[in-house]
C-alpha cells in the first residue's frame, strides 16, 4: 500500500455522463481467492478487484503455500490446494486495511492444524474482533486478541472444532462467513442465524463450488468435512463503488450515466431502494445472472432529491453506502434521518463522526447521533475535509463537489486504492472536476 498521503481536490459543478464500469466487487473478490484456494483444481477468476484489500488476501494465501497467478487486468488463476492443503505461514499475516480479510481468515484459520497470527494497519488494529473470536471459541477454537478484542489475533491450531448453532448479536456478513468457513473444519453442523439479512456471497460461492449449504429463512447451515471443486468465477462490478456515481449523477443537474455490469445481489441493493425513496431516477437495464449473482446495467439521471427517514430494514443492505448517502441527504431538500446504524462507528473509520465533521466543515447542518445522523439538506459550500484514511469517506466527499458552491479539498485519501483503484481517473472521465495530488492511491 502506498503510504504517501494523497489529497483529492474537486472544483464545483459539472455533470456525470457516458458509461462507466467500476472495478470488481470487493466482497466477491476476497471470497474467490479464499474458496478458490480451498478448492480442488484451478479456479479462474475474471473481473477481480485489484484493490489493496484483495491483494492482501492474495498475499496471505501465497504465504500459506497457494500458487496464485495474477492479478492481471482482473484475471487471477488460483491453484487450489484442497480444504486441508494450506501450509503454516512463516510470519504474521498482514492484512493492511482489510476487515473482511481478517474476519474471514480468522474463521478459516481457526480450523487449521497450525498456529497463525493476523495483524493489519493502524485502522484495522482498532476494529472489534471479539465478534468473531467469541463464537469461534464456542466451536473449540483458541483465538487470542489484544486488549478490548482488537487485533493482532493469535490463532492456535486444532483439529477439534465442533459445529454450533449461533445467533448473531449483530447483523454481520463477515462474522457469518467466518463461522461458515470454520464450519468446513468442524464436526457436525454449523448453523448461523442472522437478525437481519446480510450479504450472502459466501453461501452462494460455496454452493457454486459444490459445497452443500442449507438455507431456511434467517438461518444458514453447513456440515463439516466436505470438499470444494474449482470453477470459473466472474466478478461483477461492485455496487458499493457504483454507489458514488449513483449519488453523484443524482445530485448533479444534467447528468445521465450508465453504470455497466453491476452486481445486484438482493442483499446489497439498499442504496437503490433508499435513493429511489429520496426521488432518484434510477432504472435497471439488461438484467441477467452471471456466475450465480444477479447483474444489471444501471441508468441514473439527475433528479430533485428529498429527505427521508431511512427505513431501518434497509440499513444492513446499504451498510457500506452511508458515506455516499449522507452526501445525497446533504444535497436533498429537507431532513434525512438515519437510525439503527451504530455499526458505522466501527468501520474503516467512525463513519458517523467523520462524515458529520466533514459535512459541517462544508456548512451542512449534520448532527451525529449514537446510531445515525440527522441531516438538513440544502446548500453546501467548499472547504477542507479529512477522510481519516477511509476510502469511502474520500470518494463520498469527492462527489459532494457536484453540489458544492466552492472547491472541496479532501485529505488522507491514500486508501481509496483499497477498494477503487483508478477512482479519480474514472470519475474525471465521467465529468467530475477532480484532481489528485501526492499519491497513487487516489
Ligand atoms: C463485508 C461485510 C460488511 C461490509 C464490508 C464487507 C463482507 O461488513 O461492511 O465492507 O465482505 O462480508 P459486516 O459484515 O461487518 O457488516
């Protein structure tokens, strides 16, 4: 990862037009490496996200003896070693900024016969890992955390995991996935019940690679001891990256943008429902299914947004999109209220506080609450904001330039490359008056 602090600067005005294909889905790209590594045979992945987070997952599996070719222009070939073929890593696995890598790997490594240590950058080392360590301990794993359940994680090897029937206290696809991955190594059934639907890419991909997963309402179960068979995986464009363009085109008068080949998994579509409820003009074209995941082209035209009470049921389905949605709310007419989203406080940054601070710096009446935000939409000025090294905050404020009355300068943007390499180039080509200084990251 580049450590050069990058600044993004956006001049006011402009519109988004033409066609854009944003990079591959981050969640699916991680899982393709993990499950491809555990499969028997060679898994070929296309559309892979060459972002820093997914590269950290590749590096971790290489360190455990898996041969992985690429990525080159989104193409990766993974020489699977089978469920029991991973080798002990010689050093701690450094997962950079990537919470998904750490939580899913924690589950997967809990069932290995060897010890391992997982660490990451300053942001990742602040994030809660007790939520995976605790249920894994119930399965018989030994996972030690630093103070307060934070990384680094020290995982003791064992062949003695047993399945559990676990009700997730928070809706988290990462915890659900970690337990299912541990469940591959457990005796008997591992069942996870979620309080609200979360992204189901792990379940879908396990099924696609021939592993039987049973789903009944909010519960998903699998039986340990099976095997995975390599298959080709095509990764659609990431709806969480498309989100910035959906908001940008909605708030910039004169916009008419086509976002191509976007993954439309029903556990990820909260952004579409919420923006439509705010009055956005979004149509889905050419709906199809690619490798077990629904895919569409999305047409978005500018419209007059209005504030809403965000439906609580949509929160887990849009959990990564709130930085962008807060910008939409700031540009909308009237008040937007978000509740039930305390999870935002433990993402790559405290996304409630950091977004409220940034919006206030631009003159927006944004009031943070313990579990959400109240935003009075209307005019927005220019100014300087700090993304706190959070990729999605940086990209959200870049789109704010389409509504602002002055130049917006965004500091600490180097981590944009964790999920969206090429963001500045792609956004500029679509019509955003954006430039980057001092780092490839942006
Ligand atoms: C992810 C799940 C979500 C999301 C994260 C990616 C995944 O986190 O915020 O960016 O790939 O499983 P939680 O499951 O913790 O909500």
